[in-house]
C-alpha cells in the first residue's frame, strides 16, 4: 500500500474508533481518527490522498451530510459509511447517491481491512487518472515530461533546466525514438520564450524545392503558384523557438542561407529585397554524428559549430533499463485514459520481456507496446500462449549482456576501457565476453 494513501475514520464511539485504527495499523495502512465531521472537514481538500470511513450517526453534522459535502468538492473520493442495524435502508440509498460501500455494525476487522483496501485502490487509480489529465492539459513539471529515475535522465533534466532560459543554440543527439522533439519542446516551455511560437520543422520531410519557401517565406508572385505572401517558419518563430529535426538531411546550399540568417538575425523572403528582423532560438536534433559528417564534407562545418553551442545527449532505452517499468506504467495509464479502458496490471511475464528486450525503437517502441497491452493485446506481437516466461536468472543475464555489449560498443571493443567504465576487473569482463559469445580487444 502506498504510504501517500491513508484512511480517515470519523467515529464518535472511542472504543470502535480505537479498534478500527488498530486493525488498519496492523495491516500497515496509514490511518487517522477523529470523533466528528467538524473535525474531519479541515483535513480534507480536493486532492485528499486517501478515503473516508464515517459513521452515519454523529454528533453535529451527520455522516450523510458529511458525505454530501465531501462529494461536492471531490466526486471521486470514496466514502464508506458505518451503519447501525436500523440504518441499512438509509445506507443503501446513500450508495445510490455516491457512497462507495457501507459496513453494518458490528463488523469484523477483516471486513474493515478488505473494504479499506478496495477503496484505497480505487482512490489510487482515480488520483493517477486525474494526474494524467493534468499532464495531458500541459500542466506538467519537467519530471513529468521527461520520465525516468536513472542517472542519465536526472542529468539530462538538470542540463535542460540549466540551459533552457539562456537562449543558446542547442544540438540534441539521440537515436530514433528517444524523444528528441520532446526535449526540444521542454527547452522552449521552460524558457522565457514560451509565450511565443514554437515552430518545428522536419528537415527530412520537406522536398528540397519547397524547403526555401517554407523556411524563409515568399512574396506574392515570387514564383509560379505563389498567389499571396507567405510568412516562413523562421519569421513565424520570431521571439520564440525554431526546432530543426533531422538537421543532417538539410541540403548544403540551404545550410549556407540559414547560417547567414543566424549570424545576421535578418532574412529576405523569396521575391523580396527587404530585410526582415528575426530573433529566434535555434534547437536542432540529429541521430548522426555531425562532426564526422562535416569532416567528410557532407555537412557544413561552420553551420555545425553554430548549432553546437550546447549539446544534449539522450541515452537510448537499452542504457537506462531501470526506467522501463516506470515508463511502461505511465504509458499504460495514458493509453487506458485515451482508450477509456481500466488500467491493467503488468504481469511478471510481460515485465520480464520488457526488461530483456533490446528496444531498437527506444521509447517510441515502448509506448506502442504499452498501447497494445492497454487494449488487451499481447504486448509483443510475436507473443503466443506457447511462449515461456523468462526466469529471473534469464532476465538478469539479458540485462548484464546488454550492459557489456553497450560498453564494448562505446569503447570500440577495447576491454580495458570497457572494464573501467563498468567498474569490473578486466578478467571478469573477459569471462563475460566469452560467455556471451561477444568480441573484444585488449
């Protein structure tokens, strides 16, 4: 049971109140007891993290009136009523009016605990749904936007907060599906430019003959088919943020023109001789090594250095596997809300496969898997009834192998450097390499 969720009991009989508190405490369920509705109301707000169990017959405000007041400020709050023998019909009507359940005196401790657990679970789900609704409305912290407790994600969030409001150009490096555009939007949302436009361009999705018109704009009759003036993406991003995704695909000749705009903070629309002042923060994203591409003459070096003022590296999902359960749970809750389904529990078989999978599609692939699971479909498309669930040892081995493979990849197969990065003796790493049939060099 989450420590954030608790039970508030409203009962004027001190012996019954003490017995209820003891029964719940023995089951590790946090509980608070008060003797009147008047004492309970100040303890409950619209996001009370728990449930209320109240006797119907109380001095002053009775339990039914208390429930009505609580439901008026939070319809999803579970309220359980305690009834005497003559109050059962009243309690049944109360359930029709929104009470979660009722317990008739005398009730056993087991009955109390069972009802409390069910009500707390419903409360947990309703609070999570409400949290997701707020997130979908855009009222999110950076931790809610960029989910993960791994050291790499904590460092990434810290870097974003450090540079978001500086206005410096940022280059985001990451594999496909890691969330580069999400990081770019966070840089905009956590800066003073958030009140102005965030303009995203997929450089790989625009035909070259349209690119110049799209990004710089044009005057009426600048070319065949240009019937009226068009404001380009850069001008539309004035005082805001311009995001160039897949910037490595931008044609060389357009890199030259864009570089000039970045240097002079002015542009000319196609078909115009008039300069237009522009002030936009540039964020670019790539899955390639632009430094290497510039050395090969496939990307302008001066444009690369203009972009590469600040570099943010987004780790692939296989390098932060400890974040997988949290991400999957979050995506599952979002999918359940979107598809109007009850959130499903993640079974051991599915969790094992999630942790063992290599995730070539990264977070995007994980989201798709969560959506299938939320719809009641197999999480992995190749799943079948005959598939055996990996054991704990198999999952540990798969995780260990993925760490070794990634360390060798980062260090060009050098065992000495990889062992230092993993914090393990070189002889131990050599045994692992041999065990998993990998290749490494001294």
